[in-house]
C-alpha cells in the first residue's frame, strides 16, 4: 500500500490497527497516595518489538536494583545559533526594559494592573521604533534561545565556542531559569553546521555532549529535524556511574553507546540509547539517557563581574553545575522570571512496555499510573500512556523544598494505538523521541501572564495551545434565572412589567446578550467584559480611593479630563455593554432595576469559571479564577490536591503543521482543595497526579490545532472541498471535547471521593467513589467510541483526488 499523504484525507488510513481496549477502573486509580491507595500495576502483555522480558512492576528485584538519579539537564539540538553577543544584547535590552517599566509603574511580571499599550510604547522607545509587530507572531520558525529569553526570562549562563580550527565540537549555549543555577538547565547545540561530511569528532571522547558526531547522530535519526536529544540525570559519587554502566552492559548491551568518559573537569558521563529501534535488537540512536557524575557544585555566582560591553556590574558569572567544555558568561536576571524545575519528561515510543522494562531493570523505576485506550482518544486516534519513575524519597512540609526537588523523576511514555493522530504522526515523521517536557513553577498564572504579555508587547517569546471556553464554563438560561432570582427575590415580577415569577426570562436575557455580542453562540461570555464586571464589583481600598480622588482633582483643575472636569467619573466599563443588552428588554418607559443587572452580572462572571468552581469551590477568589481562564490554564483535582498545567504551541518547528516537541508548565498545590496533604501537612511528590481530566483535553486540542492548520492550508490552496472536510474534523473534535468535559469532571470528583474514603478508612465512601469512577469510565469509553465512528464515517464519505 502507498504511504498515506500528510495533510490530506488519505492520512486517515482505512487499515487501522486493531484497538486493544482495557477496563479503565483500575487504570485510573489515584496515584502517589498512601499504602491504602497503592495498587499493583500489572501491565497487559501484548506485541513487543524491542523487548523480550515481562515487566513485573514493584518487584523486590526492582527495589534492590534501584539507582539514585536526579534531574540534571536537557540537551536540545537546533539548526543554528545566533552569535553569543546577539543573545547578550537581547538580555541587556530586556533588563533595561524591566527597569524602565518599574520606574513607570508598569508591571512586567504578570501582576496587575496590566498596561500593554504603555509597555509596547516603552519597548519601541528602547528599540528606536524598530521592533517586531506582535500581530505577525507565528509559533514556527522561532529561535528557541530567544523564545526562552523573552517568554520566560531565562538567560544564557555558559557557552562553548569551538576554536576556528576545531571541527570536532559544536557551538552550544546553556540556558538557565534562575541566577542560582538551581532550576532546569537546557544545553542548546547548533547541529546543522556540523552534519554530514563535516560531522567530525568522536561521540565517545571526553566531551561527547559537544561532539559534532553526537549532533549528526541525532539529526540523522530524526530526519534532520530539531529536537530534544538527551535527557540528563545526575548520579551520586562513589561508583554509581560504573555500576550503572555494568548493569546496562549486562542487561541491555545493545543500548550502550560507549564506556563512561574519563574524568574531565571533575565530571564523568555515561550515555546510553533510551529506546530500542523498531527491530527490537539495536539501540535507537536518536535519543540518549545521559548520566552525569560530578562533585556537588555551589551553584553560586562569583562576587565580582562586569558586563564586557557596558562595564556595568552584573550578577556575575555563575559557577558550578556546568558540563565540561562550557565556560561561564556574565549574566544578569531581571527579577521577573519564574524559576522552572523539572517535573516530568514525556516520550513517544514504538514499544512502551519495552521501555518500561528497560527502566525497571536498569534504574529500578516502577509504573505509577496508566492512561489506557478509551480514555485518551480523539476521533479515531487512540494512544496508551504509562507514567513510570523512581521513589524520590523526599518527605517535607516546605513548599519551596518540594518545588525545587530534583530527586523525584517521572517519565510518562506514550505509544499509538491507531494509524492516525498526533502520536502516530510524530513517530512516522520524527521517529521515537521526546514529545514534551514539563516544568514546575511557583505561580503558574503569573508565569503564563508574563509570557503572554511579553509576546503582546515585543512580538517575541512563547504562545500556548488554545483551550475551548467549554472547558471552563458557559452561561445558560438556567444560571441567569437562578442569579436574577437570588438578586431580585420578590421584586422580580413587578420589575419586569408584571411578568409572573414562574416565567422563565433567562432565555430572553441570553438572547439579548448574544445580540449585543456579550455572549457568543456557544454561551461563552466575553472575557474582557467579565473582567470589567469583576473590577466594577471589587471594593476599592482606602489607598485606591485616595489615588483616584487625587487624579480626578488634578484632571479637573488642568482640564485634561473633560469628564472629570465636568464633575462626574466615567461609568464603569463593565456596565456599558450589559446596559445596552438589558435596555432592549425593559417595558416601555421603564428601566431595568439594579438588582436584575446585578443578577445578570453575577451569572456572566460565574459562568466564565463555573466548571473550575465545581472542582475547587471557594479555594480561589474570583480574580484568581479569571486569571486561569484568561490564560487558558488547565486544572485538575485528585484527592484534594490541585494540578494546574498549560502547554505551549510546538517549539523547534520549522514549518506550521510539522510535528515538533512542545513545553508544559505546571503548578502543584498539595492539599489546596482540602485533601490529605493539607490535613497531614506533608507534601507528596507528584501530588495532583498528571491531569487525568486534562489528558484528553490536551490530546483533543492538539488534534484540533492540526485540523485547523490543514483547513487553513486547504483554503490557501483554494480547495473548497478539502477545506470543508477539515472544518468538519474541527467540528467533531470540538464536539467530543464538549461532551467529554462533564464526564472527565465526574471521573475526577469520583477519584477524589474514592481517595478520601481510602485515606480516612471510610469503606462506604470509597466504594461509592469507585462505583462512580467505573460508571464514568464506561461513559467516557462510549463517547470515544461514538466519535471514532463519526470520524470514520466522515472520512469514508469523502474522497479527494490528488495529482
């Protein structure tokens, strides 16, 4: 059979793989809980290409074989790097911008009040009017180093510049998220310049991480694409590296690339292939696990350093956690960035169970939680995923210590179950590799708001996946009726020209709100209006009132504000469109009473986050909820622990629509929803899980994004038939997400109930939660099957011909 063509209907092969369905009740058990919650992980054995031994999870042998590893770094290979001076100039501009914005009282750290117009004017002034237009921003074709500098506030802290006569190593820079070097570090290497005939340098020498042969090996294995080529882990001194090398040599010799390197700058390394190739007998050279043994570094900056270009004092050149061959460079952070810490690194592989077995046999890792078929399905696309990891051992009640912990390693592993969908296409286009990496931050909403603001101001940085408003909540007639009734009480009948209390006016109000553009056809309220309504309702502090009065008085005296000079403040922004909508409903000669306005306002505000409120209740205030919605952050709850997460658009993507890795940022709030973490005061590694409610949302959002790109390409080519085909795909994926959302919420709530029962010893409560979870899992599988059939029918109903 001919290989299906990407971007066309023929990508939807008629010969789908046989789906391997599992019951989800056991698979969705609450992870990382007390021993009462622990369940034996018994993976299903199926066809396994690169692996011959059965996985025995949580075995005594695995515990005996466990090796202590910690997150250390990620190694990224890119087409090209700018000169180091270029990146340092970016950093100086960004630092000057932060200082100038602070002097003008304009926050740049994601906090309120936000003034994007003022910040844009300031940025243009610093760049003499020459700056990228934010409207032209596109996620593809970006420089990853600059994306991290602008979007996250990361800085280049070290670099490797090969001498002109050195053809054996590649230019590299080390990106760090914090001045103290405690956060995640990315080694970014220029690969394109040293491939093919010029790719000299042994991959087995003292600097294999910088070797041109290493870069060539990665790019050749991934069809020349950019990507993440190495997962770096630190191991303890005292023979652990040699023991690990011996274990790989004995159990998986085909994966070993070379013996451990000799001591270089106090550091030794071992590199092994992460996965077996599809033939199951040789190592896949495209992704390596790099184990690093070195003395503990201070992670502190030098006391004195100056910027060579300006002569100004800087934070200094950091010392310590650098790989051999990297030289520290003077670095100054602007104080607005959120330090990022590694949480989990996700692989797309051919043989999930084989990789699980290798990690267990060599590192002692054991599976923690499964996302099985029927749970993660978008249309006809289905995947399975297992999260494996070590036992980090951290026991703390200190949130800062839990945030910075690098000892708990989690490695989720995906494999495709169908010949359509993101994971299948990733494997087909790029081969096995790192799909995305997730990092913890202290305040996710602020970090995302900062990234969004910097992109809107500079036209640079990161953009995030679009999450439909249906995920967060919509307004409907019933909610409007309830809020009006609460606000109006017994005044409702007379206020509306004699209508009886039994009349349902919510539908009429909703129609008027849609007519004025306050609410769209799906029921999503305009977020700017909602934010304005919240601001109108928020009581002013004495300081805010004093400042406002002083400004009004000054404006009245100099005539700069005609409204203030006339003696009256402008009407609150939020009230204007709402008044326009409601004014069409009042009886002739009568006005809509204020309690009714307050009721409708309350309905609009609450609707924007009603689904989240169902999970978290009053754990967050209204402004915090709206910040989550505005920045399209995903939220999940397990056992009283809260997980907030967000996914970027693809990075390292040359062209739109091509497969490429992406980034994830998360915030774990242990016990924030009243779970056992709050009661016991201890913070469990991985609290909040891995977003069971959000996994399908992510999967569907990726598929929607790809379908939208296919639709846009068809429109640009003038192919109306194919454009309509892809538009229908978008419609079906979106409909599946809308239908699945309440089921996913039910699963999350059922798991929380089950967890509460297990931890408190309430068998009845736990049994009720288990039954609810099983029922919801069946409903989710039914929904997945329904949309798989709908997508199949749509695909088979349309036939295009291509030359």
